């Protein structure tokens, strides 16, 4: 089958649609594009490559494109782009974009689309699922704004609207470019960053802040619980300033782990209900004024609390509103709330002597011939951080994610709420591109089988993550919920050998001594990606996952009235 490409016309000084879009993306703070082309997207990819406005990183499978852009967006605190072809590419990326939607990560999806020529043949267009706009309809569920750029008259305003929506809501958006429009003349986008802010009523903001401060004033044991929105809306420094002034302990939610790692704040660790550290759990659950800033009320964040939260005492600022007691202040963006609190709280009240000592993390892994446990991996990483400085972490879902709770607090990207597997390796690429730092990747063997192969792309771009595979030949996290099922057994593969095949350097560790040696060597070798495979026995879990499973079982029993 051959496909006709529309060639760029001579445009003189005028810009074409692709260039207009690329400049608008750049103006909106986008730094890179991840993608996989197809014939519907080839003209756009050609424009990306030849215009050199933004760098392009191609990967092997579309889910990875979505994860990489998601992680880059999380690290930038601003949008990144995932570009795909129509149908086969676009549908392949729905799950990562659903994840980005749920976790409020501003990913801009750009998809090629059928052109006029494709639509007028009376034939079904290849890659078409049901109707020509089925892909748009699917993406409407997992993006906050969408456009098909068919009309060059309205394109600049449409682009501005969609990019502004992405920033305002910190959620994915969808842009489809019919393949025969890419090189059409188009006026530049002029009204970017004019996010018509949510209408804020000053008197409502004042009343809301008054009430919050009064509540804090009366409280004996307030605590600040921060969640991902403070990163998504670029409020980490302001939140840290507020925490210092209020002088009250700060914890993050599970989804928010990694937040404030660059800030000087009285950060205690991560609240995880019955699955978490006992001291922290009491700090939050016994507080008479938990102030939840930018936290999403998910089951993972709050559902596994041993005690029911008394929402009469809790202030929840997220999703553009603030609720407390039995009432809600609508249309109060988090930024306005935090800024106004900061303006009003002048100095430390310094009356709250209840800030416990910060959490300590396990260290000094014993390098002997014993089998490796997830906690050993955490200890060895902590030892590494102490000897040669912290590294950012990209974690997949599986026991590796729960192990991060035993690792020193550092920058972290993980699918902490939506909990999709396959995130780790591509997310590390996004993280390295966005931060310029070498990341550690934590993933299970099951997750490796989904997107680990993407490591083959690391060499081309000079990415050199330090990958740690928790190899238990098992979907172990599932096994803990349902031990009787044999489908949780996975084949015994040698991931160290696979790493060598993929252009990196692999190490297989059967015991703690070998793990420590491999980790040290891998950390010192920055020439290519390094992969340390830790052989872990089935049934051996991290402390947090063990508590998490017990917590979930207890909740289910309570729900069933047992
Ligand atoms: C895209 C469901 C959650 S955890 C898990 C599965 C299949 C097993 C993970 O195995 P792995 O790690 O990586 O070897 P470990 O420590 O448990 O042994 N499909 C997707 N996402 C999720 N979350 C699942 C299935 C799942
Ligand atoms: Mg496994």
C-alpha cells in the first residue's frame, strides 16, 4: 500500500499550521515532543524535524510515548507533548492519557488525522475504528479540551484555547491535525496565556482565608497535608513558605510523595493510613485541623486510614474550591488560596511544639549471602544516596512502588493513584529529558515485560538511567491479594542479559552482597543505561505493601460488615 504525502508549499514568510502550533507550544513552555509517527502524522513529524523548533524523541510503543510526556510534564510543572498517528497510534495511547487525566498531568496529545481526500472516497479509512471521529470521542473522556484543526481561520484561537485549558486545569488536551492541513497557511497564535482565570470573588476568598486561619488558631495539633496539585500549579515554593511561617508539620499524600524535596520545610514523610508509618498516621488522623492543600481525595490517598476522617475538622483545597466543615467556597483556585494565606500569615506563630522528628530511613544494608528483600534494595539505595548524593526516581507500579516509602525522600514520579503498570522506564526518559539528571528506575519483572524494552532507545539520546528490576518471576502484588491463582507465575527471564542486548550493561544479583557490588558498579558507570536485576523470592514483600494489603483486607471486611 502506498500513501501520498502532502508536500509543503512555498510559503514565503508566512507560517504554516505546523509551525504556528510548534511556536505556540514553545511559547506555552513546552520543551520537547515524544512521539511515534504513522502515515497520518508523517507531515507533522516532518515539520517538527525540519523546523527544529522543539526536539523530538521517538520511542517504540505508544503507551511509552504517553508515559514519557506525562513524566516530563510532572518534572517541568508544565506541559509536554505526546504525538501519535491516527487510530492505531492514538488508541494505543489512551491508557497513559487516562492516567495523566486522573493524576492531573498536563500532557498535550497531538494526533494526525484523515484529510479531505481520505474522507471523500466513500471507503473506510485505514485505522478508522467506527466513525472518523471515534478517536476524538474517546479522548473527550480523558482530556479537558479538544480540537480538530480543520479551519485555518479559527485555528489560532482554537490552539490558544486548548493550550490555555491545559494549563488552567493541569490536565491533558487533544489536538488532531488532518494530514492535508499541516502545511496550510495560518496566522500566528496571539492570545496564549490569557487563561481567563476562574472568576474569583475577593470577598469569598477573604472569608475562606479568615475561616481557615481562625480554625488554625483554635487548633492544638494542625498538620499540612500536601498533594500533587501544588506541583501541577507550580506552588511548591509558596507552599513551603507557608509551612515555614505556620510552623506546623507537613506530610505528603501517597500521590504527592516527592513533592517539596527541593524545599526547606518541616516535612515528616508520607501519610498512608494503616499501611504507613505509625507516628505519621497518628499525626494526621489525630490532628484537630488537617489542612489538605492540592490533595486529591482518592482511595489510595485516604481510603486506607484506620480511622474515618472527620471531615468537619478538615480543610480541603483542591479542584478549584475549598471545603471545610459542612460548606464549600466555590471558585477559589489553589494558587489564590495559598497566596492569600501567605499574605495574611506574617511570621511563625511558633506555638505548636508538636512537630515530631523527621522520619528516618533504613540504612546500612548487610552485604552477605542472604536472599535479597525489597527493604534491602531500599537500604542499598539509601546507602548510595549517602555516599554519592540523591538521585531522582521513576517508579512503576508493583512492590517497587511501595518500596519507595523506605527510600530517602527525593524527587519521584510514579502512577501513585491511577496505578498503571508500564510507567517506570518511559517515565525515567521523560524525567531525564526534563531535569537533565540521571534517574533511578524501579520496576518489577511484570512491568519490564510491558515497556522495559524501551531501554533500547536510551543509547540514541544519551539517556543512562540506573534501572533496578525486582525480579520475582511473578505478578507478586496480585498474588498477595489472591494467592491461590497460578496465573500470577511469570516466566523466569534473565533481565541482565536482556539489558546487554538492548545496548546497556546488565548485572544479576542473587544475594545481598552481589546486589551491593552491582549497584555500586552500576552507579559509577554512566556510559550507558545500567540494569541491576535483583532476584527476589516469591512471597517476600516490602513492609509497606504487606501493611497495605492488610489494610485493604480490613477495609473490605468492614465494608462487608464482617
Ligand atoms: C497496565 C494490575 C497491578 S500490580 C500487578 C498487576 C498485573 C503485578 C505487577 O507485577 P510486577 O511487580 O511488575 O512483576 P510485583 O512487585 O507485583 O511482582 N495492567 C496494568 N496496570 C495494572 N496495575 C495492572 C494490570 C496489576
Ligand atoms: Mg514481579
